[in-house]
C-alpha cells in the first residue's frame, strides 16, 4: 500500500510539474491554495525527485522480500540487492552531478 501511494504521488508530481514546465502555467487565482512546489520545479529537480522516489519504492520492495527471505533463493536476493544498490548509486550520482552543474553556474 505504501509503495502504491508513493507511485501515485510521483505520478501527480510529474503530471503537474511537466504541464507547468512544458505546456503553460496553471492558472490558479491568488485567493486559492496553491502547491508550494508548483512552478519551482525544473527538469533537473524533477529528475532528482523521481530518482529518490524510485529508491524509496525499491527500498520498500526490498524490505518486503527480506521479510520473506526464507522462501526466496539466495541468488535472487543477491540480484534484488544489486538492483537496489544500482538505483541508489544512480540517484546519488545524478544529485552530485546536479550539484556540480549548479555550483559552476
């Protein structure tokens, strides 16, 4: 249930910020509530949020697999961990590269 909630939140965030970035700004009057991240999220920050969400979803799935580790073969567990570490390393590298490019500009 938690991973489905994260995926749903991720979809909403990508839809709204993608529309705001690539189509046009959402017309929300001043007296109504507005999401504070809307309009402030560029493609790079959206990419980092998507990567962080993928890592969180992968962590939840890996925890679910570890809870049933007796019934999962060792080689499959190893591949789950390798894939999760790949997601973590990719998210870290993307964040580091974003920090480098923002620091240079």
